[in-house]
């Protein structure tokens, strides 16, 4: 058994114990996890239709109504998998995309992840009621770094339950975590019922890397999706992430990716 496998098993055992001995999320503390190293899995298959891999994303705080209209028009034209927006824009996107096969994805607890579990669950529930069909939540990064895995698990579980039947993607913010914390975070997301694990908010120190995507795919196996986001600007970037195991991509440079044109958007400076 490898170190990664041991860590996954230990995390699963702790989750089993928590399910039989609930305690308030605000008063728990846990032992630090064990260190490990991990090898990358074999390369995955690449889907020919790049647009259907992409969540067309616009999460800047200065985003305007007209920006969202343009986002949805582009998503319709290129038939991206979804538009990914802050929750305030969900009703507008739902109306603009009615009759298309593009779904609305909303971010929750974004971009810090430091909200209480009930606050995130409420935000997720409201977004789904407004028309979101996928939720990208930021897990409690500080709790994970502190070894408070129970709070992380409850945080994710609450959003999964509140968002049902919408699929939940769990953003780890991998640039803020060490390898052990990435493995534990992915394992907790899987056990809590998430549909995807995701690398980054696009607002952290760094975005997606091939190494992180490969590790995440190794941990969750084929049962969950892996979303790579942050710093993905070209079709070549998408291919590299898909080879490493990603089956969804978060990008603001989506049109440039599928058309092969240069990305001159302001979003490339910060965020997706």
C-alpha cells in the first residue's frame, strides 16, 4: 500500500467515526495528518470537443450586466459546458441561456472559503433555487491547513445536501496546500458526496498544474470529475490538463482556446 493509499484509508476511517459521533463544527480540533509523496497516474484520454470541456468563467467583482450578457452569448455560440458566475448573476444567466444546452454554474464561498458551513449551505441552496445546476464551492482552506478535517467534511457535506440535485465541485486552492493536504481534501470531497474536485479559484497564488491534476485524479479515481482552473489560456493547456486527468476546465480565455486566437482580455491578469 502506498502512502497516498494509506492517507486515503485513514481519512475514510475518520469520516466513518464522525458520522457516528457528531459535534458542533465550531469547537473541533484534530491531529495533524501524516506526510506522504505521490506519483502521477497514466495519461488520460482527450475529448475532441474542447468547448464541451470548458466552464466559460467570469468571476471578477467589477463584472457588469453587459459583461454577463456577452458571456452568455459566447457560451451559446461556442456551446461551452456552462457559464460559471457569482451567485448574484444566476437568475440573469438562467434567463439568457434558456433553451440552450449551456448550464449555469455558481460559485459558493468564493474566493476565500472561510465562511461558516451553514452560510455556504444557504448560498448554495439559494443559487440552485435561482437556476444553478452546478455549484463550485471553495472548501475551508484554513480548516484543512489546521488539521480540522471534520469541519472540512461538514462544510462540503452541507453544500452537497443543500445543492441537491445540482452537482458540487470542491475547490481546494492547491497553491495554498501541501501534498498531504491535497490528498486529504480530495478524499473528504469524495466521501462527502461531491461530483468533482477542482484545483483553484484563479485568485490564489497560482493556478492549475499538471502535477496537481494528476494527483487529484489518482486520489478520486474514475468516480469523480477533476476540474482544472487558473491560468489555462490555450488549447495546448487544455490538452495537457486532460492528459493528466481533468475532464472539465475552468477558463475566462475560453473563446481564445477554441478559436486559436490571442487572449487580450483583462481577466488574464488576475483570476481565470
